[in-house]
C-alpha cells in the first residue's frame, strides 16, 4: 500500500478546519457515540483514540487492500482469483507487482483467498522432493500467522489440511492431517515453491499442479451448505484511505471477532463510532472531529515509522528482528504488529524465515545508489546458515518495491552460487550499484536504484544449531557488512 498514508495534502487545510471546530454535521458518528457515552470525550481524547486505533488497525486495513485487489476487483491489475479458488503464478514477482510491499522474488507464489463463513476449506499438497523447499503460510485478517504446511512444518509427504473460521464447531473428517483455525472469517493461504533456476520453472509448475483448495463439502463430495450472504466490499482507493482509514477498518472488523487482548482497544474505538454493527463515515464528521481524527492518524503513523526503524537489534547496519507470528506471539502488542506490516506485510515466523533488513551501512550512512556503489563479501564457507536457501533482494528505499533494471535481476540467492565468480581466497563478493561493475563481475551484480536502497536478506528455514542466526540478534552467525566502494 505504497503512499497510502501521505499526510501533507490531508493536513494542509487543518488550520481552517480547526477554526470551524464548533460546526457539527448530521451523521457525525463520533458525536452520536458521545451522546450515548456518560463520560464524554474531549477533542484530545478523540485524537488519542484515533492514534491508537490507527496503530491497531493498520495491518487489518493493509490486509483488506491486498485481499480486495487479489480476490475482489477483477480490474485491479493484481487480481489472482475469486474467493476459494487457487491461483498459481508461473513466474516470480517483478517490479510490475505493486500490491504487496517488499515482495519475495525467490519463490513463485500460489494464492487462495478464503471465505470461511459458510464452511471450512481443505488445502491439499502433493509429495514434494526433499531438496525443494516449499511452504504454505496461513494468514488471517488480523495478519496473524495461524498455521504452516510445508517442508519444515509438516514434511514432504502429501496431505490434506482443514482451515476453519472462528465460529466453526464441526467434526474433523477422516483423512485430514491437521486443522488450522483462523481468527477471522476471511483468510489467505500463501504458497511458496522454491525455484532453482529459470530452467526449473516447468518443475515448479508440476508441484503447483498438485496444490488444491476445496470447500469441505467438495472434499467430502457432499451437498454444500447454504451460501454465506453476499458482501458489498468497499473499493480500495489509495487516495481515499488517507482520509477514510477508519471507514475501511470499520468494515473489516465485522468479520473479526475480538480476542481477549482486543477488548480494550475495541471499546475505545466504539467510543468514536468504529466497530461491528457501526457505520463510520469520515465525510460525515464535523470539521472538528475530522481534524482530530487526522491528527491522531498522523501521530500513529509517526510511531509506526519509528517502530520499524527500531525493530529488533542492529548488527553492522542490518536490523534483525522477529516481528511476525500468531495471536499469542503479539499478545496485544499492536505497535509491533503494525511495524511488521509496514516493514513487509506477510512475513514468516522466525522458525520459517528470518529477514535481516538494511537501509544504512554499518556506520549509519543511508544506502543510496545515486551517490555510491556498495559491496557485500561472504568469507569462504560463511554463507547464511539455512536448511533451505537464502537470498538478498534489492528494493527501492522509498516504495519498498522491486526495481526495473537492465538485467531483470532483483536478487542474488544461494541457487545462483554455481554461476557466480568467487575471489581467489574462496570468498564471494556481491556488487550493489546502479551501473554494471563490468562484464567480468556482472554475474555478481545486484542492480540498485538511482536513489535510496532497501535490502532484505531472507533465510528460509534457518538452522538452529551453530552457526545460526537464532536466537535473533544473539546468534553465532551475523550478516556481512555492506561496504561503500565508491
């Protein structure tokens, strides 16, 4: 959701709004909520709730935007398939894929957006060769990773797995290897299948052909239950979200029963007219309440940006953090959840993948491809310690998206090592710059943007024995420094 929360234009007229703060409007849900509230909120309290609500709601709204573009809007340019239908990507993500920030370009994706209201879904996987890593990450509308299928989690054998909604009370059918419960009525499954080389794509397609997503009734070959009511999904408009963030959050929360740790923030949001059964409408607020909501959102955004910068532990310019997990992992830490989504929504649990991230050199200087060239050197035999594979991906430092470049290379990963040039001592140097380092070094070139750089290292299925990146920030293996060469 790049640029979704740019505030300059939204706040340009704020002074004028505040001059008219006493003006009320019919349909102001904040004012209506106050009419039923014995302890009425002043403007500062409205602003504080908006700030906290923004932090709480940011991942939920970001997830809704992705779901809308992938499964609802056939004209989004990013549409994959309708709900409960699996789609396979026969390519890795490129600069043309813009819905999800910091997209993974390592593994061709398969997706299914699941509507679990009427009945559960059954996800089936084939036998997958041991050397090929694959995973199925289950993510709900709260952006909780509520389950995994795949090489690490369930092994390489074929299997059928049941995904159920928050209110499902049925019995587990015979033949089901595991049951995963989503905390929301809508959820997504993200399949990642390792690609070794460009020539390996036909083999990836064969694996993808074995993935299946079926409603439980289809799996059992029984009559399906009555369909769930049709939903009028509000169109995602990145400009509207700048102002109407709480309209989208209000919509999404009706499909997300509150967990115990959400009660407090849900009660606060209800005091400004946001929550299941409510109809928040920013455009109908009084000018004063619009101003306070915007100021609160701006303050929340600033806290999230700072939280991203402070994630985990910094080691030689790399930030290493475990920012993704299930409901128990977050335990009501909404700022951590928001920072995780902002840094790269749909990241894996640390046991599945670790993501060292860098925007600066070891001495704190911002990485900028328009000003400098850089290099990373792994000493001989000291590559990232993984059971599957590792990669280093280049992103635009502003948009966090992949960048268009003359050799269509977005990352360097371990399957590419045989084609790369090593130094005489056995070490491996990668060149990070916007122009070619020369034909002799081009195999080791990772093209950089003409501006700020954002690097993400991915360690899939990190080893737990030494040398290891685990525990995060205190492991015996640490990422190599990013060195300025020009």
